[in-house]
C-alpha cells in the first residue's frame, strides 16, 4: 500500500467523521487529480432529502464543478467503504481512472461483494479498483456506527 493512498484515505476518513457527526452512515470520499484533492464529500442522503447524496456522488459533483468538466479523466476516487452500484456507475460516467476503497460492503458493494460492476461487458470505460487501504480503520468506523444504533438483543438475567 502506497503512503499516498493512506494519506488520501485519511482525508476520506475525515469526511466520514463529518457524516457520523451529522447522524448519517459514516462514509467519506475524496477525488484526487495530479496529487491534489479537487472534490470531497460525505454520505448525507437523510439530511439532504436526496437519495443519491452518497459520499462518492457528492465528491464527484464537487470535483466536476472545480474542474469545469464532468469528465475527470485520470482522477482517483478514495472512499472508506466499497461503492454501491449507483456510485460505480457515476464513476464510470465521470471517467475516473482508479477507485481506492477501505473496506468491503457485503450487502451492496459493487466492486467485489454483491457484484463486479467494473467488469460488466459493454461498458465504455474501465476503472481500476484497489481495496483494503486502511481497512481496519474504515471497517471499525462503520461497525461502531451500526453497533451504537442497533438495540442489544441480550436479555438481562431475571
């Protein structure tokens, strides 16, 4: 794992912490082009009342606005949790070169978990995927969030 990947994943973790503070699922993302963060975002579909306000989509929108182009050729997107199918589709349309994610998402991850969306036939763009960057930290953040919100199923002794 390259030190540069850890640096930018830490920036994504910072965004994820912002989501957690807002009461949203703690997922964060940054888009990097030529070694510079050009877009960042955190998950906030509840607060935004917008179902596509996933961290990746928010970061892509910010990056495209800054670049003045929806095509972000050569950019890398760092995200704390494996992207869903919608977010992989957005990355393909944006021509992201590489997606780097922290931990897998067994229920909805579309890189290696639920499906392998980057490998679908007929896509007009391919992106490289790298997983496991700061995996333990990324996984712990999301697991702690859900552990705090799920009621304990343990019964106290009577």
